[in-house]
C-alpha cells in the first residue's frame, strides 16, 4: 500500500477546517479534500457563528480584517401577522467583550480565510510538506477493507489514511455509502434554507440598525414571515450587507404548493421587513437542504471502524427558537473528531473501540447536551399554532395595547382576553405554555 496519511478529511467547510487546524497543531499528517475551487466556493450567504471555539482555533481573530463581518450585541425575536410585528428586543454591552459570543460571517469569505489559517498552521507543523489542502476534487467513495475505512477514491486516484473524517455536509452520500445513514432521511426531519445577501452601504446600514463600529444585530421571525408554511425567518447584519432568509419545512412547503422564492418575497414585502431592507440590492441567493434539529435525524452512529462523521453530515443542528445553531456545532464536532484522531494515532488504534471516544466527547459537550435538552423546543416550534394563531394573537394584543384612540382604554388583561378569544382557545394556550415551560 502507498504511504498513507494519519487522516483524510472530506469537506472544506467549517467542520472540516476545524478538524484540519486541530490536526495541524497536533503535528499529524493529513489531507483535506474540498469539492469547490476553494474552501467556501460552494457556500454563499451567511449566518451567525456562536460560541468561543473560533478564538481557540484563531486566537485574537477579532484583531484581523478578514474572517468575520460583525460581532452580535443586539438580539431580537419578532412575532408577525400580515400587517404587524411585535418584537422582544435585547441589547447589552456585555456582548461587546472579546472573544465575542457570536459573529456574523459570509461563508465564501470566512471559509477561505480559515483555510488560510490552516495553511499557516501546516507550515508551522512538523510535516509542512506532508499535509495538504486539496481543492476542486470530488470524493466518490470511501475505501473499505474488511469493514474498515482505509482511504478514499476520487476518480481514478486513491488516497489512504488510518482514519477518514467525513465533513461532507448535509448531502452526506459517503455517510450513506458506508451504511451509517439510510438512503433517504424522512422528509419530516428536513427543511430548506433560503438565503439572500442584500448589499447596503455600510454607513446607511449602521444608521438604520443603530450600530457602532463592528457591532451587529440578529433578528429571528415567527409567524407570517413563512406565509402559512411551517418555518421561520432570520435577518443578520454584515459589514455592508444584510443576510436574510427562511428555514421552511420541506413537507409543509410541498403541501402548500408554493415555491421557496415566493415565500421569501412575501417575507421581504412585509412592512416591518421592507423598512429594514429598503434601498438594498440582492447580490447572492441560495437554497439548500438543512436539518430541522430533530435528534431522530442523526445517523445511526457517528463513528465506525476507521471513520468519524462531523458537522452537517451528522445533522448536528439546533433551532430552539432563540438562534439557529449549526456552524458552532460543526466547529466543535470537527475539533473533537480531530482530537480523537490524535489520541488514536498515539495508540495506533483506529478501531471502533477507540473511535467511540469521539461520541463520548460529543455527548459530554454542549452539542449533544443541547440537542437532547431542547428537543421539546424544536417540536414546539413546529406546532401549527406557532406559525399562525400565536403570532396573530400577540400582534393583536400589541395593536390594542399601543393604540390611543381618545376613548376609554381597557385594562391590559381585557385586551389579552380579547386577543386570545379571536385567535386561539385558552386550552390550546395552556397546553402550549406547559410545553414551552418544559422545553425551555
């Protein structure tokens, strides 16, 4: 057999690059293979990278121009009906402190920047001539011998390694090839993410969203934003653009007979959203499959003999209502996968008995703990009442509460009673309240 690597990473997204950085710093010999022309070439639009793992991979990243767009110090959750919006708003100087709790990123820029940092780590490692980032290559098969992953095939080329880390994304064909994922994931566990990047002059953007310096805002939306389709919306500020989009249930979207772009246009035309994006110009659009965050969508296992699965390939994503967490899960899982490989390399043991330490580490991390703890919230967000009656009720109450008509004003309790009566029964409200209390 040819000379082999300690590990081969399939996928140059956040999970793959995080694994690569960890391996480079651990002086492992590895090969990362990315299908795009460069890391980030297939990723458009953006989102929020939460947590502090980025600071561990790239200390003091905030001092550099590249990488992130804005740090998040302003959070907003908005309930919408067809005419109104009622928001819960929170802003704090505590979020101004480094390392930041969350940063917005544009993936085509961020992934390429992070790949550059990985290359720097390779050059500083003990194997600067034996580790590689290889782009524009499609991996077609995981090579198996005696039930163990021993490498990969790309066209006619074969590359061998003690361990393969699959960070291939949600369209995880290789994960299915090795038998850890069924041929098809049930549609109930899948959604479609639709995103646009809207260009807006930085000074105008900062004035409109009341931003200073590199500060930024995130806004999640529930209700009319999805035009009756099960799902929700989001808006994030970048340096001189806005990332805006929806996450919609594939099953609900199909039953609605609406197109993703139609629903997105309805969302963008809502008075509250139209005011925020007025004068902007669309420069990017993407639509792709994403996991709903239902833990039942995870592969049967996240490791096998000679192979580990990280990031979206493992359906590691959570939307519990307050944020969409995917990139942070990808980063942490990539780091833990690489740490497991380094441990296995020291012991020359890449069996399932050793690689199960990856699953143990994931279970001990916030990734699996949060996935398990907030499954109730995931299910609650998919209740029909959450994208119709409840937001309508909240906005109805808001209209009454903030209306000054020159007539006697009812007590707030009477306003709420009237709003509940018009949109949802008290019994349904009690049931949802109990579910919410348990899930959060």
